[in-house]
C-alpha cells in the first residue's frame, strides 16, 4: 500500500523551518563551506524522508519499522528540536525589525551577535541529544530507596526488592547495551525482582532475541521475579489480521514471561514468605486513564487477602494510584509503577530540580510520591528501555532498589 500523503507533512514542515532559520545561520558568517555543508546535510535528510515516503508499505515488518522510526526520530529530535531556539530568536527579531523597516523604508539585516547567541544556545540541546542517542539510552543507574511499609513483618525488615519497568525489547539493537543494564540489576543483589510492564512495543516475538539475557535474572534472584503487563503488551497499537491472531499474540507473550521464569500476575496476588513473616504482592493488568486501556481489576486481585495485611501493588500506569489505589481501604502501603519513561527527556538535579514535559500529562511521573492523607506511597520507575526515540536525554534508564522497613522515615 502506497504511503498516505500525510507522511509528507514532516518533510514540508522541516523545509519551511530550514528556509526560515537559514538566514540566521548564514548571518554567523562562518564561510562558504559552512553554507554548503548546511544544504548537503539537509538535502540528505530530505532525500531520506522522501525515500521513506515512497518505500513505505503498510506491513507488519517489525525490523523495517524499527529502523525507519529510529532514523526518523533521530533526525527529527537531533536536527530540529535545537532549531526552535534560533527560530524563536528570529521570530522575535522580525517582530521588531519589520515595523522599523516599514517606518524607515529600509530593510534591516539580521544581526550577527543575536544569532550567534541563538545558535550557541542551540548547540546545548544538540550536544545533549547526541549524547542521549550514543550513550544516554544505556547509561543505567541504580536508585536505592528506603521504603516505609506500615505493618511490615519484622522478618522482612531490610528486604530488598529491585524494580525494572518498560523494557520495550522491540526497540533494542545492541546486545552489549542490554547486558549492561542486566549486569547493573544483578549487581544490586536483590531478594526479589519486580517488572512493572511493557516487555515489548507491539508483538511477542520482539522478545525472542533477548530471552537468554533476561532469563538469567530469575536464575540469580533468590526469591524470584514477578511481573505484570503494560499497555503496549496487549498489541493494541498493532495492525492485526484478526482478533484471533491478536489474542494468540497475547497468549504467546504470557508464555514468554513463564519461559523467562517470571511469575506473571494477572489481577491476582501471592504471598511472599520469609520465616514466619508474610507480605502480600498484588499485580493488576494495565489500568490507565483514557485513551489507555483499563484491563486492571484491583478488587479481583485482592480477593481472599486480609485487608490489613501490608501489600505491595504492581500497577503499570501511575494514574491508577490517584484514581483508585490511594482511596482504597486495603493496606496497600506501596504501589510500584512505570509507563512514563520520564518522556526520556528532562532535567534532574537531586535536591534542586526535577522537570520533564511529561509532568503536564502525569503529575506523578518519576521517583517517590507520598500521599499524606492515606499514608500510601507510589514509586514511578523511569524505565529500562526506550520507545520511538532511541535515546535518553537527562532521564537515565533506571534500576530501583527498594529497601523495606517498618520504621517511619524522618
């Protein structure tokens, strides 16, 4: 099937942006070679986008789609996001200089100093994005967090749970990068590991090349690995020939969890035991605010459990916490989520600033959140992998280590 015409829209938009900001670049007066290099680079970008347009077919070619999306996102984010700075400066200048030109009857030239500042500022996000593609996407970090759980049995004092989330195996290309994250997780020496959803982007077979690498996690974790499904795991964003094929894919994905040695919790719970102590671990299917699906059923997951017994809930989408969990009468002291990825872009300086555009969609988007009214806590993991844009800028992939305690934290 031929490409829909709307796929040409990015190309038209990029050409218009380039035509507008080029005079600003030219005003830097870097020499003829720089102007030639500008149009050679951008000509290659336009050719790539045209090639993608004319070669597009509506098939479920996972590898082809992955390469195409990655290439498109790298070009878009790397070359055009930084240009918003000189674009803004240019618009600001034009608002001033054109009325002045009309008044004097002369045409003002673009001022070199102003645009030197603009392009110098644009170099900062350019460098950050380039680092995010080349290094940031696998700059795994371990976050160790003491976690107060009211009513925790003394046998679980100091119990270590490692959380990973949003693997998105369909985006991976480099085995060494993936292994670096797994090594980081295993180095945490957790008693148990939990995975809070989005094993794949769309289809179960995306996980096949990575099975051996991730299977080791269960083999080396004393109390096992426990997992849930995320919104991407259901195949809702894929073009299936029939509902039967879609259901078969979901069944295959569930079998993949089992093959990894991971205990998949589907609106159900189990009891972790240590000596005579017990701790309820509850897992729900994806529950999100529209347009995300609400397959999760917390009431079903809690059936048969003592409401007062301390519980840890695995729920992929952090929206579930504010909408349902914190109002629930059961003693769900801790909810572990993922989903947001921190938008894979932001600024985090501990003790000073934590910002990402994703906060406009998710008020609770990364790290620890305590609800004083209910006494319940949410932790949102920043994700292990990446989606669409193959990089991370300022929001690094995360392994969370939660050290449980019954002692209130000051």
